[in-house]
């Protein structure tokens, strides 16, 4: 029989503490292993995507180059091939750039260029630039609302955010792209809503799409190319602005709305 007094209590308590400690250590170890495994899986996926993304424009360029050197083609055909090759080169350039930029951002090696702007003015400029970058016809992007506030932003970084949203709206809308952007001020924030009418995002995926390398895997979703870096990049940029980015979607085929909240600059 153990008497729970004197030195026995001490040993008992130490025993319990050790068991609890060991259990905690095991739980932490197990959780870390799970996280690590999930990350490794995502990373493998990323490598597979990136390899495909690099290989396909490269093979295309190679094919056109070979055709151009081995066959006698009309000037018209030659120009057509050069145009395709230029487009593939831009695609490669953009992809490599985005990978480099994200890793520079993570290593805090990006020189930021923050300035005070009239929010209404600067966001209309940025939206117009995105329309140009993606050659969107008139009427695709509708902008409404206004804000009289000022904000402090890095113009180039914010352009990346809107270009990513626009790129995704185009990629994840099967038919005609429609983008509605709304600017407003609420309490102490500038709020920008960026809505498309595309395939939408299910509740569960809404929680993970901003994570690095995350892509939605769903057989119903058309096989669209990507790296899963875009929204992670967006989130990091908005965070650097002291803001917040969230997503809202009523589900599959109900469209997607991204909401950016930024602090108002007060003079
Ligand atoms: P990528 O587009 O390269 O896969 P992103 O980080 O930009 O990577 O997006 C992550 C995932 O979020 C995408 O793979 C896609 O499944 C989903 N997603 C992003 N934007 C939209 C959108 N506008 N509509 C539907 N799904 C989207």
C-alpha cells in the first residue's frame, strides 16, 4: 500500500508531471510531423505544377524555332510564329519573376516604396492598369462607389495584388469574364471589394487558398494552370500595408469576392 504523504507525494507529483510533459511533447512532435508532411505534399505539388508551367512554353518556343529554321515560311507565317514565341517568353518571364519576388518578400529583401495617395485616384489608376495588362475589353470591369480617404501604399506592390485578382478572375471564369469592383470607406478602413462571377470557392477551400502553394483540387474545376503562389503573395503584400484580405463566395459557380481592408491615412 502506498502512503500518500511525505516523500511519496513528491514522487507521485513528479511522476504525473513527467507523464503530462511526455504526452505534450508527443502531441507537439506529432503535430509538427503532420504539418511537415502536409507542406512536403504541397511542395511536391508545386514542383509538379512549376515544372509543367516552365516546360510547356519552352517546348512551344523550341517547336516554333525548329519550324522557323527548317522550313521556308511566308513572312506572314513567320510573324505569327514570332508573336507566339514572344507570348510564351512573357509567360516564362512572369512565372520566374513571381517565384523570385515571393522569395525576396519572404527574406525581407524587397525595397518598399510607400507614398501617400488619394485612395479613389490611385485605385482607379491601378484598376485601369490591370485592364490594360490583361487586354480586357470595355465593359468587363465595372467600378462603383468612392472613398474620399487617403492611404499609404506601395503602388507597384498594390498593382501586383490587382493583377493577381484579375488574372484569377479570368482563369476561373469559364464563360465571359465579369468583374465588379466596389470602393468604400467603413469605420476606420478603406474597403475594396473585387468580385467575379466565376466558378466560386467552396467553404473549406476558402480557409486555405491564401496559403503558400495551395490550389483547389476538384475534378469539377477545369484544369487551369497555376502555382498556388498568387494569393499568398497578395496576402503578404496586404499585410505589409497593415491591412487584411479575405474571401467570400456562396459556393461553386456562385462567383468569388475578395475583400481588401486598408488603414486610412489621417493627416
Ligand atoms: P493559382 O491560381 O496559381 O493556382 P492562387 O494563389 O492565385 O494560385 O490561387 C489559389 C487557388 O485559389 C487557385 O488554385 C484556385 O483554386 C482558387 N482561386 C483563386 N482565385 C479564384 C477565383 N477568382 N475564383 C475561383 N477560385 C479561385
